[in-house]
C-alpha cells in the first residue's frame, strides 16, 4: 500500500484560531491555532486539544483569514496626548461642594 | 450484582470475554500509536490519533484490571505476556495499517462495534462491568465523530474516494469475527447479565449501522454487499484463537521490549 505520510488527507487545510472560555462571565481568550479542512473539523480537534488541559466552558474557532487584524505596532493604537484625565481615577467620588 | 457473586462455572467464560475485548482495545491502541505517532498527515491528526490510541489503551486496562484481580496476575502479564494462540482479539485490529483511508475505515468499523458491546455491558446487571463500560463509552463519542468526519471528507477528492473504496472490503471481511464468540461464552454473557442483550442482536445492530454508514458513501459497494462481508464466515476467526502472522510480529516486539526491562 502506498505511503501517504507527506500528503494531507484532503489536500486543503486552513488555519483556525481557537478561543476558549474557562470561567462563566469571563471572555473567550485565544488559545492556539490549528490546521483543519473546515470549521467543523477544527472544532473537533480544538475540543480534544483543550479538554485534556482543563475544564473549559466553551470553545470557538474562527478561520484566521476571516478576521481583520491590526498590524504590529499600529501607531493608531498608541495615544499621542496625555489621556490620563479620562481615567475614572482622575475624579473623586462624593465629598464635593454643596454636600 | 457483583462479579464475584456469579457462579464459579461462568467465571472462565466471562474472563475469556473480558480478555477478548481488552485485547481488541490494546492492539487497536498499539497499531494506531505505532503507525501514526509522528507520522500523521498533519500535526492535528497526529495528536488526534495518539489521543485515541491512549484512550484505547485505557479501555484495555479497564478490562485487564478486572481479570488480573481475579487471577494472580498483573495487567502487564495479561497485556504483554500472553502468546498469540491465547489471544481472542478480532483480526481486524492486528493487521498493520495501510494509508489514512484504511485507518479511518477500520476505525469506523471498530468503534461502531465497541459502542454496541459497551452499551450492552452498560445495560447489563453486573455493576462493576457496567460502570467501567460507561467510562469507556463516554470517550467513544469522540472516536466515532473523528472517523465519521473523515469518512465524509476523504471522498471529496477522487483519490480519497478511491482509497476509501478499496479499504472497505478487506476491513469489513476482517471484522467478520468481531461477534463470533464461542457459543458457550456468548450464552453465559447473556444468561449471567454481563450483556443486556444477546450477541446475535448486537451483531445485527452493528452490521446494519456500519453497512449503512459505509454504503452511503460515494463508493462502488452497496450497504447489502458491505453487510454480507461483515456477516461472512470469519477466516481466520480471532475469537477462536486463529490469528494472522501480524500478531506474531507484534508479540515479538512486545517481548523484546519486556526482555529489556530492568
């Protein structure tokens, strides 16, 4: 029988990013990237890879090329002016005039 | 009821059955691991196969432990120390794997049989066996899903379709011994409540399910043909201790490993 070890079974895998929610009320966080022929198969692999590591609540997979991603060191993500006045810590709660 | 409360004269038959299904799982795990570990078509498939192989080894342990506790033997004695002529595994699991389609087709046939047997043990009256069957059944869902997903996807290309097609008949014929237990053993299993159904009805459920699944693929084999291969006279019949040379080879490898053990 022929050896197939260099062939992918479908010849067309793509990358899926895997996001896992570990606790109720917490966000899904990025966990890993896997190769699969489609989303259903990606989810099967992701479930198995993640469940042996812990006790996840929910797992999402998304094709990497379906997500728009910012570039590394995108200057738009770096504030150009001092924005500390926007932080709630800049304001005191209560105790003001008239109270 | 407990295993020890069953009549002494049925214990040997029950042990023979437990060793048969333990040998099935042990050899399936061994074959998957030795064929695909670091050789899988993708890293993801590599880990999937290794994971399934480890599950099967774990299931083998569940049954070897029960027998080892009844005899003065260890799990390792039972798993590695028994010569081929005393093994009762189906010959389906001892043959070396060919390509990935061969592995997927064999896995589908094997896991379908395992599910039917485990479900019958789960429905049985022997608590120690039913609870162990439930543990194994819980892991089997993933094994079936994995095989089913590949059966749906491999025929998407002509090459994949052809490889699936050529894997069906040899695997279906090799699996014909899966339910060909010694008739006395089979009778004991039902009479003592080890299985919640008789072996013939389990064979029918399995052959019907898997022949529909494989025969529904775009391959040149109808469900009726596939069913006739699954229900053909087993040759050889692993359940009667008849095996292929492949089992001798696996045994030599294990014994060389044992000899090197400190």
